[in-house]
C-alpha cells in the first residue's frame, strides 16, 4: 500500500490492519533545547492521515537506543486535525531521565511509531548567564580553620543568575561577614539544594516561591566577604539537602552544565 511506504520510513509498519493507513503528516517539537522543569515546557504538535479515527501511542524515546522513557495513548484521534502533547520531563515512574538526545515517536498501538522530532534534554542549567571563569575551588582553606564549601565563579558585576534547577526557594537572607545576599533553592525531584551567594541585591524570588530551571534569581555581585575582591557567584551543592550531611564539590556538575549553556 502506498500509505505504508512512508510509515516504513518512519520505522513502523502500517497498511490496512490496525494502522488503518496511518501516516504522520506533520510534527513539530519546541523547544529544541529543553530543560527539566524549564520555563518553556516541551510541546509536540502533530497531524496524521488515516482512513478513520485512531488510537495513537505517543512516546518519548532516547535517540541512541530507542528506549521509551514516557508513553501516552490518545483515543479516537481524528486524522487531518492538529493534536498536541506536552511533556513535563518525567519518566513514567516520575523520575527524571538522563541528559541527552530524545525524540517523539507516534504510531498506532503495536507499531514502532514514526519519528516526530528530536530535541536535547538537560536536567540542569548553568547558573551564570554571561562571561565567567572558575575561581576558588571547593575545599580551599579559609580563615579561622574553615574550608571553602563551594565553587566561585568570577563574573562581571550585574550578570544575570539563573536557577540551575527548578524547585522551591527554601530561604534567602543576608550575611555581612560571609555570603552577602544569598538564596537557597531546593531542587525539584531531587534531594539536592543549591546555594547562591554574593548576589548584588536581595534575590527577586521570595521564601517558598516556586522557580523554574533557568529562571532569573538575581545578579552577580560582591556582597559579604567578596566586597574586597570582585564580583562572583559562590555556588554550593548539598546532595542531601542543606540541613543534612555536607556539601559536595560542584565543579564537575558545573562543567557538565556549561557544555550546553
Ligand atoms: Zn566562595
């Protein structure tokens, strides 16, 4: 059948059986670079041809191995109409899939589905939206026998700061002696907390506010003990939460996130 040729190209078989001549006509995915809990939610729009209304399976699969991370079934979908699907960045078990390339696939039940658009997915975003360098490392000695509990990122004063991961603002405050203006964010779907310090001014987000990955949370400054130095972000990562355990060296994750900033 003519209709099955294009389906086969999309990786599925079709024809007059359950597929009812299914053929994907158009598909568009936005944005091409998506962040977990990001400000722009991932959206798929598509239309198809078929002899009648169909139940269609829409899947998000890993581009490399084709493994399904999320699956939906739409019932009695009309051919020729535009259909929409949004993805919140979670697997079926509510976990968050690994960073990488993914694609949507669409097809009748029991078929592999036609390719419907590829995108990059990341679960964090680099927190400095501008020029920066890597300054003092985690573990560097500090006065009074303290050690440096984060990674410094020197950056021009006023550079926007973004939430590395969406979540809930746990606290914010000001410390003259150490951190200046700071904000602590509890990362969604993780136990991680992220701490941002030396902000130019109090963060524009308040206690308990919900923030999205990549949302503006302030500007780079030199408040607190950075006042005699230069503008910089002091960034901490607390894998089991700020009130539990201890911070971890955030340099490796920061370098990862920098790769797609
Ligand atoms: Zn620091």
